[in-house]
C-alpha cells in the first residue's frame, strides 16, 4: 500500500470494493511500523460500505497501539459495519496513544452499541493530553449506557479546549443525556463546544441534566447545541437555559430546539436565561415546531433587550402558534438591538396579521446599522396593511445591501405590493435583492408599483423576483419590464412569474428590458403557464439576442402555446449568445413540431462554448425528422460534453428511435448523455 508524504503526514485511503482482511492487516502493520515517528497520520477507510467490518477495525486498532508518538490523528470509518467489537478494537489501540493532542474519529452508521461506545470511552480516558477532540458517532445504537460510558471518559479529558461530539440518533434518553452532562461539567477549560444530540428521546430530565454541565463551562466562548426532535418540554427548556446564565463569556451561540414540546413557559424561561449572556455577538436560535404562542414569543424576545452587543441574529419560529401579540413583543425586543448588522427572521406558518407584522417590522427603524436582512413571514395573514407597515419600516433601512423578503401566501393585493415598493425606493444601496410574493392577489397596478422601486436601486447586481400565481397580466408584466430596464448593473437575474396570464404582449414587453441589461451573465426566466404563443416566444428571443455576455441561461416556458414559428424565433437569440456555457431550456407541453424542433437548435452552431445543455421537449409533436434535426444541429457544438434531451411521447416507432439514438451517439465529445423518449400508445 503506497504512503503519500504530504507536509509530514501520511494518508491511507482504502477505497476498493472488496479488500481481504489479511491484506488489510499486513498493510496496516507494515505502514504504521514505518510511521512510528510520524505525528500526523490520516486514516480514511470509506467510499464502499461493508468493507472492513469488526475484524478490520480491530486490525487498525492493533496497528495504532504501536504509534505511541502520535500527536495528531484523523480516522474515518463511517459506514463500515464495525460493530461493538471493532469499536472496542480501535479503542484498545488508542489507549497507547497517550501523547495525542488532536483526535478526529468518524464512526457514523456502524451498528455500534453500548459496549463499543464504552470501549471507545475507556481509551479516551487515557488521552489526558487531548486539547482538540472530534467524535462523530451518529446513527448507531449506543443507548444511555454507551453515552454514559463516553461521558465518563470525557471527564478525564480536563485539558480539552475544543470538543465536537455528534451522537444524534442513538436513543440515549434522559439517563444518557444526564450522564453526558455530568461528565462535561469537568471540562472546565472548554472554549469551543459543538454537541449534536438530536433524535434521542431526551425529555425534561435529560435536558436539565445536560444544562448543568454548561454551568461549569464558564470559559465557553462558542457553543453549538443541536437538540432538535426530542421530547423536551417547558421544564427542560428552562433548565437548559438556566445554565447559560453562568456562560458570561459566550460570544457565539447556536441553539436548535426545533420539534420538541416547548410551550410559553419554557420559551420565556429560555429568554430570561439568555438575557444574562450580555457578551453575545452572534446568536442563532431555532425553536420552530413547538407551542410557544404569543406569550412565549414575547418572553423569548425579552432576552434580546439585554443583548445589546448582538451583531448577527438568526431566529427561526416556524409554526409556533404566534399571533399579533407575540409578533409585537418580538418587535419591541428587537428595537433594542441597535448594533445588529445581520438579521434573519423565519416566522412561517403562524397567525400573524397586519398589526403584528407592522409592529414587528417597526423594530427595523432602530436597527440603523442593518446591512443584511432576511425576513420570511410566508403563510400568515398580514394583508395589505401589514405589507404597507413592512414597507414603511424598510424605508428607514437605508444601509441595506442585502435583502431577502418572503411574504408569499399572505392575502396581499395591489395596495400592499405598492407599500412594499414605496419602502424599497429608499434602499438605494441594495446590491442583492430577493422578493417572493407568490400566491397573493397582486394585479397589474401592484406589480408596476412594486417594481418601480428598482428605478432607485441602481446598484443592484443580483435580483431574484417571484410573483407566481398572482394576477399581474400583460400590463403588470410591462410595468415590470420598464422597471428592470433601469437595472443596468444586473449580472444575475431570476424572474419567476408563472401562472399570471401575461400572454404574448406581456412576455414581449417584459423581456424588452433585457436590451439594457448588457452585463447579465446568469439569467433564469420562468414563464410557465402564461398563455404565451409564437409572438411572445419570438419577442423573448429578440430580447435575449442583446445579452451577449450570458454564460448561464435557464428558460422555463412550458405549458404555453408555442408552435414551430415561436420555437425558431426564440432560438434565433442564441446566435448572439456566443459565451453561453450552460443552457437549460424547458419547452414541454407546447405545440412544437418537426420544423420547430429543427429550427430550435440551428442557432446552437454559434454557441461554441456550450458545454452543458438540458433540453426538454416532452408533450410536443416531434417525430423522427425533428429529433434528427436536433442531432444535426448539436453536431456543431464542438465543446458540448453534457447533454440531457427529453422528447417524451414521440411520434416515432422503435426502429426510428434507434436510428435517431445512433445519430446522437456519434457526438463523440459527449461525456454524459441522457436521452429520454417514449412512443405514444397508438
């Protein structure tokens, strides 16, 4: 087995599908004997599951036993079915590695039970010089005994400063979590801790026991705790939170409590505890899919009033039964976070109306340093008044450079869309903007007023706009086009207005904006289900002909009324797009025949840089002549390496399909070729 010397390290990579045990044993012993004086080996045995099993892992352990001078070790045995015996074998070897200071063990999905985990733990107990430990053992069956065994070992590692421990999906329960917590209480020198214990049937007792550990870890500056999908209620959340009161040096905290059983009392208790973490600068708190309600949201928000040093805040409160009162309470608290520069709020699927939305967003008035704002308040009931309140708040955020605003399915009409647009007019420093207003009741007036804001946003380089399933019609599409024509600095544009009945007139008017967007390099347009015919498709083609700098283009114009003339007109644009390297064209469920299919691809001859092409023509009327015509055109794309072609239910019989397929197989430069075609049942 070769040894690769890279900066004083050796790396063993065994990726064969089947490897004989005696070969593994000989290789490990031989190479590790050579490596006795090296300090940084990386052992990776991966790629194909069921390679080495328990005996192979034990061999590895025996080899490690001789490496007494090791200071840094990384071992990856993920998905190898090593079981208890293999884990204990690896542990036996590690017992001798008493000089280790940095250790990474990856043992995910290996059928390790409590015996194997305890065996591993007993080895770690000897590694008293460890300062950095990463142990990933998720997806096994260690149970509470295995967790306690691991914990007992960690209690000896008093010099640990950095610990990453992932034991998610191991059924450790309350007893295992408490045992783990008792052990971590000894690791008083920890400054960085990442603990993943999701999917473990942990309740209040386990959460409180785990929290007691953090009370001793007063030197923690960075803590990431993933404890989602358990059975933690109010008592557990409060107990867990109370521990943070001692962690006065915390500057970065990520806490994921999604999908537990936390109510208002637990959320409020957690908030009261976090109020003591006055040095927090970065906080990510996920407590969605619980039952915190208005009272819990307000109580949780009280923490932010004290955390005046927060610069980055991410708060996820997806379905949590929050209404206007809770949203208002959150807003009042956020108003104190005057130093925030980055704010992400996820409050999807609650019962927030216009009063709550307006009060929540009023907090932004005080957050004058905000440069990055992401607000997702989809599936609520904010209506026009709530959207107008949101717009008024945005008008004060003049320093915003990045804005993501998702207010889909909120009963917003023209007035609400206009209100949002009015607010955006003041955000003149925006460079990246994402707007999602899907599933509202916005008509042409609202769409035009909303997009009029873009006239002021002259620095926009990246715009993603989704107004799916509204009622903007051709007039709204024209207004949108007029606004986009001013965004001359756009390099990336994603535009999704499917399901809006814009027709030929709207498609042509909207796409006329592309004439001014000469810097576009990435463009995605979704006009699905919009009653677009030949005229609209040709208009789109004429506009795209000006986008000579495009390198990535995706067009979704499926479920329309485009025929041969429209297909040919659309693709005439590609003759000018000589810099295209990636093209996705979805024209399924139209009325394109052989002539249109052949004409569609004739322009590709100029796209000499095209390397990746996905073409979907399902649900059209294409036969052998059209399919062959596409192949002839593609023969001119000399750099094409990846092709996916869907013709769906074709008019061809089996012999014709084989003939066409052989034509495509002659495109010798193709590395990846997916050809999907079915015959219509006569």
